[in-house]
C-alpha cells in the first residue's frame, strides 16, 4: 500500500532531524577543532542560531545525526536547553548517506510532519509554514525548493501546476531543460516515507527515497518558500552568508553582545577596536578581539579573541579563535586561519599551513571606538 497521510495533526508538536554527520572538510581548518554545527556564525555557533529559529517556529525536539562520535557535539545539548528545545545526539557507526540514519531513527515509528534539515544550510524559511503546507496537502513528503539560474550543478525537481513532484533530473547539461527548481536541503516528511525502502544501511533522500516515492505514485509535493538559502560549506559561501545577514537579506539570530556599527559591520561589545582602524564591510568581529591602529579589515569574519595588529591588512578572510595577524602583514585574500594561528612573516601562509600556536604576548588594550568605511 502506498504511504498516505489521511488525518494530518494540525497542532501537534513537531520534531526536527538535523543531518550533521559530515566532516566539514571544505571548511578546514575551522572544523579541525570543532564539528561543523559549532562553527561560529554571526558570533555564535551555527547550531545556536538554528535552534533559536526552530524554537520560534514551535519545534520542541531536535535530533542531530552526528556520525560515529557524539562527544564533540555535546555542547549542542546546552544550546538546545538555552533555546528551550530538547536535543538528542544520535550516532552512526559508519556513514549512511543522507537518509540512512534518518530511516533508522524514524522507520516504523508512525511519526508525522518531521522536519529534516541539512546541517550547513543558512535559511530564514518559516518552518511552521512548511509543516502547514505538508499537512494541508496530505503529502507523505514535502520538499522545500529554490529557483536557480543554472541548474546544471544541481538535482532538478520537476513539479506539475499543482505542485506535485513528477520527476527528478540529476545535474542536467546546460541548456537542456527549462526547469529551474532544485532541492533546498529542507524537507517535511512522515515516517511512512521509508515504508517502500525497508532495511538498514546506506540510503539517499535525493537518489533513493524521493524518486522511489514518486515512481510508486505517492504524493510528494514541492513548495518554493519566500526565503533565503545558502550552503555554508565553503569559506566563500560562509562569508557570503554573513554578508546576506548584514544586508538584511536573511533574518538570522545574532550572538548576544554583537552590535551593528555600520551598514555592513557588526562588532561584539567586548571587542577592542582602535579608532584608527578601518573596517570595510561586510565584517563580523567576535568577543575579545583586538584590532590595533592602522589595521584594515574588509569582507572578513573574526572569531572570538582574534587579533589584527597595527597596519596589518585582512581581506576576504576568516580568522579562527585566537588567531593573530602580526603588524604590517597583508593577509592573502581567501585565507582561513586555524584557531590560535599566527601569521608573522612578510607573506601570509595559506589557510592550512597556519596551525595552532601559543601566544606569549600580553593582553592588548584599544579604544572602544571604530572608524567605519563601507564598501558600497
């Protein structure tokens, strides 16, 4: 029998399942000292902002699927308590692709309207509205979609005029399709979505679960929310996500203490930024950072306790916690410094060559002001 949802539970509390088992290799070295959901975003761990958004939408429980070792993810449970959400950490002894661990968690439970999210997506989508659309349509699965100009790098989702998903096109060659809707990495589904694929082991939502449902005639719908979407999985996209928040294109929670000081800059109240320093947004400066006179910073994210010494230049870069750029250094655009890294020579080290270092310098002091410039 095909899975259906004949009696939607319109006001029941709901659960989120966050796919967080990836190693975050494209964000190294930032993910060498923390799992990807704990990488800071807008001054706080990404998971803190996500949990706050889920709580605002009525989520009461979030399950993070985290790979073989839950230990590094333990701080997420504290973040959940702060947001008012129960957080469970579920391990998988080996990689099970995007849906294998979710099937193990949900199959046979009878749960409905479970929100499934990729753990590195920046979005201000209204999750409660996705759930409403799912329940109203009585679908077994509802996919959040987004439109793109060039779908050749994506899996294309083809819908009919009523929004029902009819087929999938995997990375079509440029110019071969007029369809522009692609998977945005967020779904609402019922546990019965796995009934057609029983068992255990590796399983993919994109290649297995959703195509199987469509092929068997189950009701799968696609909706295009009015929302911002951005994969944060590379340094360039991570910085672009900060720009989107600063520009107001994406509504995302800021860390407590982070304050706007210009159109495209946010500085934590506990950071020390000298009045003779120059910030050309987009810039985010974390707690305990020190920026000395003559330093120039643009299109950059500084984690807590990072330091940029006098007359140094940092552009299109990410500085890990406690990283330091010495006086007069011009950091190469695109650099990503590990936690505690020190760049002291005449030429910057690329991201992964700048490893942790023990800093012996005394604490810096700087004025509490800043001279802002805007990149227009």
